[in-house]
C-alpha cells in the first residue's frame, strides 16, 4: 500500500471532527512516541516494538487527516 492509498483508507475512519482535533491528536501521539524514546534511554535500549508501532501508526493517521483537510496527499508531502 502506498501513502495515498493509506490516506484514502484512513479517511474512511474519519468522523469529520474540527481541524483542531487533528492537530491536538497529532501533538498528543507525537508526545507518546517521544515518551517511548525517553523510556528507551532510561531502560538502556529496551523498547516495546508493539507500542512504538501503534503510536507511529496513530501519528500517521493524524498526519493523513490534516493533509486531507488541506487537500494535500501524503505522496505530495
């Protein structure tokens, strides 16, 4: 699946929230990714791969929704 296909698929799960919802969601999920990195440093390299995969997926979803609201494709970005 390429990025544009993902974006189209992700839009099917969108509930048409206000634009700020997506910005705040992106910031929240990026913070969760940063927190995982912090714990990685603290725990000397032990990372929860299932969790980082989920959180990065959440970041990608919010990014796809913001791009869509501005009529941008992920491939263009």
